[in-house]
């Protein structure tokens, strides 16, 4: 499924109508990793859930109060601030995928307490931020100007919204320009939305009819948010509670805890880096002492020199610490990317793959576990041209198809900037694969990725010899170079 700025505006309108003047009772993290804000009284409340890091990022409402788990540090700060406040308005910016929830309360002294909770629902760059005035006081993700020269997000810094595309808002690719005015109106006047399903599964929803979905079931719904709720919660409600399901839930909870711990460590690193970034003040303090030394009494000079020496020692240690912090940040960010990939792998895994992933996460398997682990063959698809496609359906299968089955000049495919399967295109003895074979392999890689429900997906491909393993990382985690990118519609085969 694909979202755009018009759908985000419609979501903001529905949220404003449903939640305005309601009071926040609780804030927390659900067992599936979404952030929940519970409004209203016990047993009769409404829950707003948001997952800015899903594909696509979504927000939805539920009348069922979720079970809230342990809160990561950044979310604890948000919960402490928002509990007891009343939602005054929900706003959106034209042409943007950002929703602002404006809250207000009164202290016991009658002083107004105002905060804004920002939902940045931008694919691959989603974020949640709490603002006091224009100052960021909590954020799910933080990054410095060195990490992103265009825009930084740092606790204590001023908030800058994501940059808008240049020029006036353009109609999304899902709709024809002729329908743009109708979609713009439907974003705020709450007309019925158009829903598309294939074999009962939700494929797409939009504010106007979409010609490219003419071959699937088309219905309408009065509101957008219930449709998003269905998409966001599918695979969770009514699931069979077998051993594999319990195993999957346990692995997801463990990975979410690891991801939250990494987020806290990155936040602490940001604070430490900011402190060390001011180390020049330490040197200046020491130099100022020496500049005043000749005017001091002899008995004070020895003490002043000792003070200056301490400033210079702290300055020296700060300079030595910065490279180590930079290395630590790089390692944590690589681990966060690895965990995001593993979360998707666990979500898509069957029972055998779940046990395989669990063994990898738990460390070296025992000899008994190794004997019981019966390897299976990767998914293979034979093409009319004589070429063959191999698809990894788990982290270890990804490593197998890439580093054991593929030859150096075979083509390797992976959905761009999102977790996905490794896909190999063998060339059937020919020097180069055809454009049709490349397009089909890319479409299969798009289908076997977190973006598989999107109408179009960008897929990178390169020679297998340009792919290498990441050191000390989970199976299937790789680096690749010299790649090309193709934009395709996902296909199962």
C-alpha cells in the first residue's frame, strides 16, 4: 500500500474530528511496536496508534485499549508530558506528510501547559517528536548536522519540519492530474474513500478512483483511518496461538527491546558528543588562567597552574574521546539497521525459519540443535529464457543464495533502502541476461521485501562479486557497490 500527502491530510482531519477535546490517559508501546496514546476513561477510551517506521508509516484509531509494554527512554519523556493534557487540535501542512497534535493543560497554579506531538510519516525517514514551543524535548530518532546537513534533530534544539519538495504540491503518481482537484477536496471534506482488495487482502486506498486497480475488487468506506487500522493490524488480530506464533512474538519483543536500548544509547551519545564539541572552552579556560598568572600572588600561582593543568587534561581527553564516540555511533547505527531487517525477517518467517533465526540470535547452537536443523532449498523460479531465479526466505537462505549458490558474475537484487530478500538471477550460460529477465527478477525482489505491498518499488542490482558480508553481523547482512537501480511493480513470480 502507498500513502501520500493527501491521505495524510485526510487522516489529520479524521483525527481532529474524533479526538478533539479528549484527554490523554496513558502513553506507551504496544506489543507490535507501535506507539499508543490512550484518550478518555478506563473501558470507554479511544486509542491512537502510530508506527512511523513501518512501510508505509501509518496512524490509526482503535476502541480496544492495548496492553502497553516497557517504554524506551524517549517515549517515557513523551508520556510524562502528555498524560493529563487535552488535545486541542490536529493539523497538517499542505503538501507534507507531517501531522501535528496540539495539547494543552493547566497546572495547579492555573498556568497553561502547551505541547505539540509531531508525527512525521515520511517513508524511510519517519519520526516522532515532542515540542515545547519550537524546542525539541524528546524524539524517537535524533541526528546531528554532521549526519544530515539538510536538517538535524537534537534534544534541546529548534525544530525544523522536513523540507517540502520544490514548487507547488504535485499530484501523487497514484492519481491522474485531472483528479488532483477532486482528491484535494476529499482530503478535508470527509467524502467516502475508495478501497481496493485482491483475494480479500487490502491492496490500496485513496480519495479518488484509481484506474490502475481496475482488475481488483473496488468498494468504498466512509473513513480512511479504519482502513489503515485493518492494514496495520492484519496478521495480529485473530492469529492462531500455536508454538510458532508464540516463538514469533517472543523474538519480536526481544528485538524491539534491543532496538529501544540502541535508541537510548544513541541519545546518550548525542548528549556526550555535544558536550565534547564544546571542549575548546576547556582550553580557553586554561589559557585565561595563564594570561592572569603574572597578576596573581605567588602563593596563588601554584594553585592556579594546577587548575589550568586540569582544564588542559580534560581538553586532551575530550579530543581523544571523540573518535571513539564516532566509532561507537557507527556500530550502533549498523546494529539498528540489522535489527530492523531481523524484525521484518521474523514477521515473514515460517516455523522453520523462526527456529533458524532464534538459534542465530541466541548464539552458537549446540550439536543437538545443529543435527535437528535440516537445511531446505531456497525458492527457485525458472524463466522461459533458461535463466533461474533464487530467492532467500530467511537470513541464512539470503546468505546461502548470495555466497554459496551465486557465481561471481550472476546478478544480485535487493529492494532499495528497505529490508528484503536476496534474489539471484543466474544467466543460463548466456553472457548477459535480457532486460525482461532483469525486470522480472527485480519485481520478485520487490515482492519479497517490506515494500511488497507498494504499487512501485525501487530495486538495486549488481554483480554478485560486488556484494560482501558485513563483519560481525547477522547472516545475510551485506555491503554492495557498483549497482544500478530499477523501478518495478512487485510480482510473486
